[in-house]
C-alpha cells in the first residue's frame, strides 16, 4: 500500500474505535497527561501520528504536493505496523489502559464506575436505559403523591 492508502486504513480503524479517526486517537492521547510514564513509546508514537496526520493533510489540501515528495516506504511501513499494533492491543492507548487498570480483556461481573472502555467510548445498554426509565417513572410518581399530600393538607 502507498502512504495515503495506509493512512486511510489506519484512520478507518481509529474511526471504528472513537468515531473520529487518527485525530481522535491523538486527542485521546493528549487527555492522558502521564501516558509516557506508563508506556515507554508514548511520546514517539504521539509525535509520529501528528507528523503523519500533517503529511496527510498536506497531500490532501496543498497544490503540487504528493506522496513521492513527502513520504518514504518507511513511513508507510510505520502506519501499517501501528495498525497491526492496535489490532493486537499493543498500541499506546491500549497499553496505558491495561497498565492503569482502566481496561480488562476479560469480562468481569463487577461493572466499572465510571464506565469506560479502552478508547473512552461508553454507551448505555438497552437494559440500562430501561432501568433508568423505570427509575424516572417511580420518582415522578413519588413526586406526584407528595404534591397531592401537600395540597390536601393545605385545604
């Protein structure tokens, strides 16, 4: 694959994880202020991702710029390697979450609080949504009963 194909491949994988792409991966790294304390390659990977995003933007938006001017086979190989590291969960964010205990590869019966995933994505399950709806309904009914009691005491 060429540089742009490898970049798009990585970007689409990141979109599957965070809904944004490589930019979202970079932002997730920026939110973890002490990532380099837990992951030795943190800073190097962060710099490379930012550099390759910059190159991709130049190729996509600048006149007279193409892969041949800016990229080497090594750049493409790094992007492909990073893609594989994400799949193997040996990328910086996965390593960070594993080392800080915010990620577990095995299913636990005890839910985390606050609920998180390796890439910061949390969505309620339909069961949780039903429970929240039931709770809201019960609270509403209690409030109505209290209001009725208050009005009946005032009369």
